């Protein structure tokens, strides 16, 4: 019991403030959450360090040509491993996937937010999310058995109609049109449509209604409102969503492995030719029979694709977060 | 933009609309069925141009240039969305149709001992792979869920300035290529001399599950009204008690949703498991040693062989995998629906 010095009377004991910012339990609570949050950085750092250490033998031997060269000969006396065609193939497949997926995703988002009545919109949202939950091995299985034959006939039609454009040109007139970047692009598109759709849908549905109503009041038609109001105000968010999809497409492994002929004869942009590349699929394809030197080469390939997707995803989440200010606390 | 299109559509307009949307389909179907055209040619060469012209003319007649733009906008968004729907239904339909042929009671519980690539479907099954998948995924969950929730707590409850950076890094981890996760654990195994087992597979899935759990848990924690937390703090509760006794119970269903969506994310991951586990044809219940089968690697292995019975096994396992995903996803949906109903009622 504390005693007041002047008067000598007893003071009632001070009530202890339980929820002070320095309360011991809270200190530990926030420390624990901060440690787990910082684990995200630790994880990224660990991945980079471990891959880099294992990739170093190849990276130091090949230098910059690891990224630009086009020879893969790991078991020679002086192993040469250069990833160029696979890296370019990943980019080609990724971009074809994004080109195919974007119109579908924006359409689906527009339909869900602006055209469908509420209950139907909810069902459509569920369907899109379900598409996102499909495992890639299942998509790959479907791709090789069901979708490929259909896509081959689409490829034939585009070749006959548009063969004079270099992109759709095929050297061999009797080409089978199978296992091409075109088909891989479609498969990737199926996997990234839900990603782009969910970002776009959220941005559409949070859009300021006053803008749209104002445009309608000024005599805007459905099309002009879409073209001049909705798209410009949401474009940065949509681009963020597209980049998220691109990041996913660049890292796609199993599904592409089934539907693409991996080749080190580089295929720049002839999307209908039966050869292409994808770094992640190449790693998986070679892994089973890899010698020690090739093991390091594959690690280096993994490091390259990790850094590329990490950069794309960082930019994407930065843009998406900026475009969704209502998500900040 | 017409904000209430149903309010003014007269009966004649409805009939016209129905005609406009059915006639091109009918013409396309006629060409395919009677004309013997290939389906894709019928779709791209006959149906699409006719539909675009018909819709365009209809819109033009209704409201000149404005009508043309609106009609084409509605047609193309509907067309592309239908394409997405058809693709999804095609995936689901083919897996269910083909997988059902392989499915039988013993396919679910038997393992693949004595089964080769040509063994008929009367023998063997995916029992060992189901158990393997469950064990591996459980191990991952035990590590990833508490950590993911702690991250979500950091992102919603603390006042740190690092939150934005943490959120961006976590989100970009969500895009980690699955094969890189496998390579990472392989590199770790080089240093620690871990053997390939269920445990290494679970470790490889961990970086894939963590960001999903963190993101969904963060969103569900954010849905809890801030007043609840403030009231608890005002009553003198320390932050950790406010979290465990007030916020966590309020966000319970959201946290379970985070768990389920995290599970759905990793249950079908193939590449990391191929890199870090060995295939096994017999049942192995010890995730810390020995080869361990799992559903995705089972599909991958049997699809590699060209024999029809192996292909059937792959389809069957894919169907089982899809059922797993469906159950997880469906439960998460139902819980999520309940949660949003509750919060919306509260808001009113």
C-alpha cells in the first residue's frame, strides 16, 4: 500500500493498466506475428540463396550466354548449357496465353458485374473460382486428350486463312499442327482466365457509380460508357491482373509439358510450328535423367525463371494494390 | 447505358431478341450436321460471321450507331464468357466421363502392388496414393496454417509500416512457380542429406500453401468489425486476448475457408512432388522415410505410358483428385457464403 508523503494518508492502490502498449503478453504477441510476417522475406532469400549456390557451377561456366545461347549439351567434356530457346518459348507461350485470356477475362468480368442479375452473377463467380481451383495436371490431361484435337483444327483454319502473316506461317505444308505454342497458349489461357477475371471483376464492382450514372445521364450508350469510362478508370488494375496472369503462365509446368514439343531449335514467333519451349517444363522433362552437371544447369534454369516471375509478380501486386485503395486499412 | 433493360422490353422486342440469338446458331448447326462441316469450321467460318452481321444489323435498326456498338459489345462479352464456360464444362465433363470408366470400389481402396502398365483395371487402385496425398498435405498444413494466420494477424492488427511491403512480397510468393518450390527443397536436400520421402514433398508444398492461407485469412480478419476489437481493448483486454477471444471466434469460418482454399491450392500440385518424392506402388504410412505415392504423381506416371489401361488409371486418379478439390472448394464456398450473410445482416 502506497502512502502519501505529505499527509500520511493511505492511497488506494493504482489500478494496473492491462492493455498498455508495453504489456508483456502483447509484446510477445506482436513479436511473434512480426517474425512470421518477416518469414516471407526469409523464404524468398532462402530460395534465392539455395538455388544460386547450386546453380553457380553452371552460371560461372556459361556466363551470360546461359540466357541467350541455344545449345544444351550437358554431358560433353566441357558441358554447354544455354537456356535461350526455352526462355524465349516461355515468354512466347506466356504472351499467347495472355492475349487469348484477356478478352475472355474482361468479357466475363463485364458480364458478371454489369449484365447478369445478382443470383446468376454469383453462380458465374463461383464457376470462375472453380476454374482457378482445377489442378494443372488435370488441365494437362484434358489438354492432351480432349482439347488438342480441337485446337489442331483451329490451328489449321488460322493457317489456311492467315498463313500469309508470318506469325501463322508454317514451313512444312503437311505439318500436323500438334504440340505447338498456339495450343500451349490456349492451355495456359484456360489457367489464367480466372486470375485476370477475379482482379478485373473486383475493380469493376468497386467502381464509383457516380461516374457511370453521370455518363449515362449525358447520353452515353452501353458501349461508349464501357469504352470511355469503365476501361480508362480500371485499366491500371486490369494491367496488374494481366501481369499476375503472365507470372502464373511463365511458371506453368505440367500442363505445358503435355502439349508442347520442347525444342532447342529456337522458334521466334511461328506459333503454329510444332516446336517451342518453356523453362519450367524443361526442368521437369530433363530432371529424371539428369547427370550431376545437368543438375546444376537445371538449378540455374530454376533460378532464372524464379527471378523473372518474382519481378513480374512484384510489379503486378504493386499495381493491383494501388488500383484497389479500398483494400488498405 | 441502359441501367434497367428489363423495364422497357416489350413482347415484340423479346421475340426479336430471341430470333436474333437463335437463327445464327441454327444456321451454324445446320451446316455442321447436314452439310458435314467440321465443327470448328462451322463455329468460326459460319456461325461467327453470321451472328456478328445479324446482331450488328439488328442494333443498327434499333438505334443506329449507338445500337450497333451496344449490340456488338453485348454479343462479344457473352460469346467470350460462353467460351470460358464451355472450356470449364469440357474439362469437368471429360474428367468425369473418362474417369468414371475406371472408378470402382476397389479402385479407391486397393494399392498398386503387382500392377504394371498393362494390368487390366480389375486389379489395383489409388488407395495408397490417396493416403499419401492426405499425409503429405496434412504435414504441410500443420506448418503453413498457423504461420499464414500469424502473417494475416500482422497485416491486419499491427500498426507496422512494413505491412505494405510484406503484403507485396507475400502476394508475389503466391505466383511462385511450383517447379521452383520443388527445386528449392532439392537444393536444401543437397545440404542436409535429407532422403526423398513424404516429408520432403510436404516441405516443397509449404511455400505454395503459405501465401494462399495468409491472403484469405487476412481478408476474413478484415471483415471483423473494428468496433469489436476496440471494445475488447477498451475493457482492458491485452491485444493477444482480444485476438484469441474476440476476433478469432468472429472470423472462425473465414479462417476455415483459408485452410480449405490453401488445401485446394496444393492438393493437385504435381511438379514439386515429382521432384522431391519417389513413386511407390505400395502403401506407405510413414511420411518420414521411404517413397510415398500421391494422386498427382500417380496421374503423371500413368499418363506417361501409352497403354490404354494406364491411361484409364490416370483418368480415374484425376477424377478422384477432382473430387477432393471439389469437396474442399464446395465446403469453403458454403462457409464463405454463411460468413458474408452474417456480416451483411450486421451491417444493416
